[in-house]
């Protein structure tokens, strides 16, 4: 915090320091336009954290935007917002005169008519601010400037709420001056224009009564009084004025004036009651007899309350002039159908019912989960889902890359095409025509000695794998001593093909094709001569069987894949290789 005023700030020449609270206000001179200005410099307390510093700067800039966007005769004018080095400042209109706090402290009370006129100017400024989406939140006498020419200016939008911007006040944070805060401000709840209406009502009460409506010797006792105590009608306020004040300081926002403009309209109706000769009765104090010349608050009478035959009231009651008003327990009761009966009963006292207590509806219940918490939970769930999707995609890409390294090709999935391929007669290595029934067939069923087929009625179930019978290779192609290892590898490949044929996942099917190729290759590499050729034929038949079933099921893309794998084992038979290529072309390439 600066110990002495700087000489210049942002091109303005500093004259003197005129105020210091959360920030410092200087009287300065603008050499460019040759006018006096009030220069407000942001002060960040020593030892403040970086987060606290950023928060103070945000609020300082928000004050500038709030006041700077409001051009109104009763709101202080902002000329410029700027920085110089690490200093932030606001240049605004220099106001003469004194603030309302000094006026109240000097006079004790302010004459009700003058107080209402001041409040009307404040309400005019607030109505304009509310229409532009700005809630002041800190209405108090210190922020009302009374200029020498009689003009009233509203100042200090430091904690204003800009409804069109995100709220930088966290839930539960309380900002404001305790004696002038509304109940919803104390609770840290939602605020709107009715919050400023409450504060204006407190200021009006203090101006007229010379004291605050809710008092205490600590912040806790003051806030407790605001939440629970009822203010008394000031002796200086007539009934019409008291009705307006009482409605403005209701605990429940719904019972207050809906806007600053509504309160202003009500106060304009009160102004005529301050004129000389205006008389209204106060129903709260029926036995009250006003002194000569004093106005009695209350609605104008519509009939003569002093008895039949009396002239209408045109002036305040004066002793010795006109009839004496009837008062409870004083003088005879007014004439009426029950006047004789009431005089004949000894000890009769007129019935004065106790006013019913005013019911204040309870404030709305707070939601179990705050909207901010709900939004945070939804954002967290979305983030988790997105991370999961990205992670799954990375795993699939790595798996694809791994399969590509071992030579597996993954062509894209294609929409099945209705085509009628020709089959392949394995015994003669020549194409065959499709059956007359219209169902296409890729080839004839291989013999039991050279293929593995699932049991009848179980082609769509993986349970059929365990029921497969071992294939007995031709006796001239496999030697007895190599039978166990070669048969195990071949059966592993055939089971992988069976599973690939039954799965609906493209990635899993191609992974199983690869597994079958590895098993077949292992067996073929261990065999020699005719033995290896027999195993190749067995591998070709296994893939051709899968292609037949996949084509009959309408999955031509998977059938083509199976045929391509079968073609890989026809290197010794170019004629068979060409025939498989032709069938692949007929299935759509």
C-alpha cells in the first residue's frame, strides 16, 4: 500500500488523497481535457496470494464495467479505465459536496419530505441499473453523494452483480455492509433487484428515524436482527411513509416491492401527505391526538368519523375549534344503534382486537445438489467417457499395427452384395454351377478325411467346437511319428477358422484368421514332400468351408477374406489359385 500519493498516474496529475478504504481515491487533474477527476487506485493487501490478487483485479475491472456502462444523471460517470505498470486505476467524475453519511451524522435526522426526495433520485438510478442487468448490492449512505447543486449521485459499484456475466462470487460468500444487507445476502443466496430495494428501505428508515432499523453490537447480532426482528414505526414517519418503508424491508423478497420503480411510484403517492393541511388517520395508533399543525399519517378518510351531521375534515384538529374527536375511554361514544346499550352496561370497554401477526412464508428450500455441483458432475462424466473412448481407440490401433506386422491384411468391411458365385469342385479343380434352388455354393463338401465340419444343427454355436471329430489324414501323407504335433497344429487352425466363421466382429474374425494361418504354417513347415501338400490341401478345404458358410449367410466380405487365405496355400496348384481368384471377383473383388 502506498504511503504517500504519487505525482502522476496514467497521465493524470495527482493533487491529493481524498479517501482510503479498500482502495485509494485521489483528486487529480487531467491535462488533456483540463478538468478535475477522481482517480481510484486498486490496492492489493500485502501478503495476498496470487489467487486473491487476481480476484481483486477482476472485481476492480467489474466495477469499472458496471459504472462505465451506466450513463445516468444520478450515477457517477466513469471516464477511463487503465493500468500503469502493475497499478490499476479508474478515472471518474469528481464529485463536490458530501456524502449522505456525513449529512445524517450532522443533522441526526433528515426531514421526511427531503429524505423521500433523495431516495427517489437513488431509486431512479437503481431502476436504470437494474434494467441494464446490474445489481448494486452495497446501497448505504456512504455511497450516496449529495452535490452542492442539490443533485444526488450513486457511487461505488465495487461489488455490483452483473447478471449478464458469470458470477465470480462463490456460493456461500457474503459481500456487503452488514447493517444494510438483505436476508438473502446474509444467507449467501440468489439476489435480484429486490435486494437493492431492501437496502434502500433501510437507508430511508435511518434518514427519517436517525437510527438503523436493525441494530446490534456485533456483526452476528446485527445479522440476527435482520433475519428475525421487526422494525418499529419511527415517530417522525407518518403512516403513509411507514407503509412504504415497511414493505421495502420485508424479510421475504416476494413481499417487497417488485422493483425500484414500483417503490418510487409508492413514494410519489406519499409526497402529498407532507403538504400543509394534509390529514390522514393512523390505524396503528387510534388514540393518538396530533398537536396543532402536525400531519397524521394514514389513508384519507372517506366519511366523517366524529359523528353524523359533522362537516368533513378540512384542517388538523385544534383545541377549542370544532368538535372533539372521539377517543377510547374519553368522552361519550358516537351515536349509533347500540349507543344506549353500551352506556347501560357497567364497566363496558370497546373491543379493540389485537392485530393478527403477519405471516411470512418460509424461504424456498435449497436444492439437495446445487446446480454448479450438477454441472461439475456432468462434465466429469463426459470427460471420463471421452478418455475411455480415446483409450479404446489407441488399444485398437496398437492391435491393428501388431497384426499388420505379422503380415495380416485388414481390408475394410463391405456391404454384402447379392451375387450368385460359381462353386469349385475340389476333386476335379474345376468350377461348378450354383444349385438349381438358387442358393449359391462356393464348392462341394470336402471329404471327411480332409476337413473339419461342425456337428449337424450346431453351425451357429461355439459349443460345437468341442464335438469336432479328429481328421484322419491320408495314410500316405503323414508319418505316424509326426502325427501328434502336426494334428494338434492343424486342429488348432481349424478351430480358429470355426470361431472366425461364427463371430460378428470384424477385428476378432481377422485375428482368428491370423491364428489359423500361424497354426497351419507351423504344421506345414514341419512336414516334407507329399505330407506338406496334404496339409496344404487340408488348410485350403478348411478356409473354403468357411467361405461357403459365410457366403450362404450373406456375409460376402468375410467369404472373400476366407478365399484369400485359402489362396495362400495354393502355390503348388496355379490352376486352383486362378479359379479361387475368379470366385473372389464374382463375389465383388
